[in-house]
C-alpha cells in the first residue's frame, strides 16, 4: 500500500489536507500521515514517518489579504516543521508535491531560504475550492501515475538486488539464507553493502573490471532499495562507464534505463530524458528490441510529466509495437491502459475507448482480474462522456458483480469510486 505524508502551511490549510487525505485513502487506497501545526515538533517522528512514505504533499493556503506583497503569513519562510519535512524527503529522495489552494502562490526563489527552495523545483498543483472535485481528480490522476511509476521502479530494482545478493556466498564465513526483501531490515542491506565494498576494493586492487562492475551493480541496486537515489546513481554511472568500455551493449541499455528511472523518481526529468534517449539510440542501432520498448516507455513518462500528452502517446504506441513483437502481454496491457487514459486526458473519448477495449481483451486473456475491473470503470467513464449511458451502466454493473465475487483488500476503494461515479451521473441527469 502506498503511503503519503501531508503537510500544511498553516492551521487554515489543515482541513484541506484532511480532505485530500480522505480522497487519497478512498480513491487510491493509500495510507496517509497528517502533520499538525499545533503539535510539538519532533525531528525523530517526522523523519521516521516521511522515510516510510512515497510522497510528501505540502498544502499551501493563502492567509493574507488581497493585494499585499507580504509573504510571511504563508508560514513557509520561518516554518521549522515544513523545513524538517522537506529535508527528510530530500535525504530519502522522496517525491515532493506542492499543492496550492485557490490563489495561493509560492514565494520567489530569492525570498525563500535553504531547503524550502526545493518546493520550487517541483510542479505545483492547484486546487480551487469552487471546483474542488474536478481539480482534485486531476491531482489524484497525477499522483496515481507517480505512485505506479515509483512502485514499478522499486520492484524492478528489488528483483535485481535479490539476484545480486545470491552471489554473496560465505562472505561472513557461511552461505547466507535466501534474501527476502519483504522481511529484510536495514541491517541486512547494510551488511550486504559492507561486503560489496570489500569486493569492490579487492577488484580494483587486482584490476578485475568484471568483478568491479558486478560490485558496483550490487551497490547501486542496494542503495536504490534503501531509497538513497543519489548514491545509487553514483554507482550506476561508474558501472556504466566500465560496461561501455567492455562493449557490453545490452548491459549498457539496462543501466541507461536504471539511470533514467532513478532521475525520474528523484524529479530530474531532463536528465531522465537524456538517458532514455541515449538508451533508445543504442538499442535501435544494436537491434536490442526489448530495450527499444523500455526506452520509448520511459520517454513517454517524461512527456507526460512535461504535459506533452500527444508526444507521450506517440512514444507509448512505439513501445507497444515493440512489446507486441516480443509477445509480452503484461507490458502490452500496461501500455494500452496508459494510452487510453492519456487520450482521456485530452478528452478524445472515442480513442480512449478504442485502446481501453483492447486492454480489456488482454486483461481477460491473462486473467488479470484487478486490471480488468479497473478498465471496466475507466471505460464506463468514457462511454458516459459520449452519452452512451446504457453501455456505461453495463460496464459498471459487470465491475460491481466481479468485485462482489472477488472481495479483495482493494475492492472497497474501487467500490467507493464506482459510487462517486453513480452519484455524479445521477446529478447530471437531474
């Protein structure tokens, strides 16, 4: 379950943070931590809570009279709690999302000190109280994309770390048990890192480039698992230099993808784009079709972040073509859903339906019931926009019937989304 930490710039912003948290829990099925302005600041508590989370949302409400230039009442400049929260998020490379209520604005860079400047590096999201539902839906869509991407990267890196961990036989005099990331703790990963540092020093001492490369790989992946993206990037980059020198082109493609993912997760979209583009050129020149697909997938994510939705769709379609050649149904499903939802953003409802229907067929083929139900709800929304109410209701009824049979932990959050849709449709009819 994703975890979100919500901070408020003032006591006026706290009720709005609570409303956002409620919808995150209901629609996204996430857990939420809420900080309070009237609580005693506990550095340890803030650090532990934020380190457990995937995203820090800073909700900023305007509390000053119209026309004044005084920015201090935003409670950002001298707000020690928000400063500590941002520092904790930066140290763990956790995504930061500023949310501005109504006509609230972030201070200019010259007027905001130290770590608080980090707020200006991220795209702010605007919520207007009079259009709360519409604006919040956009925010939750972006947040869901971010959480899905972070989860995908973590899963990919965790699998790779586990593979690397298996080669650490007898580093402490005995063969270690199989490394389980679901039950592993900080000390186990630290022990692995210490062993790999020894391997790295020995490899460099004897000039064994392959052993050095393997140690750098394990260190980069381990630090990724710990959430220390900066250190992970350092080791991935060193590994990349060696792999390029050895002519290991497939490995180079994988590293370029990992570097692109790491920069994307940490919010540096321009650097991520450069690595995905380099990966694409190399993969196409060497005929490495798998990496052609991943490079276009990464570029699609970059363009989504830059609000260049049509370019993103073009990249996703090229990635889809690659995965169709490879007969990778899981990736096809992911991309078809992505294309459909991005067409929905553009309000190209017929195109959205076209690709969501393709996705539904694959979800049924590979028996991914969770995705199948989600797609039916997405289809229902698009069909209703085209005034095809009967077809929309059919999809919703099928989704509800499947949810009643399955009864999984995520069923309740999806049922709440369906109820919200039904209420919205009922309002539009009246």
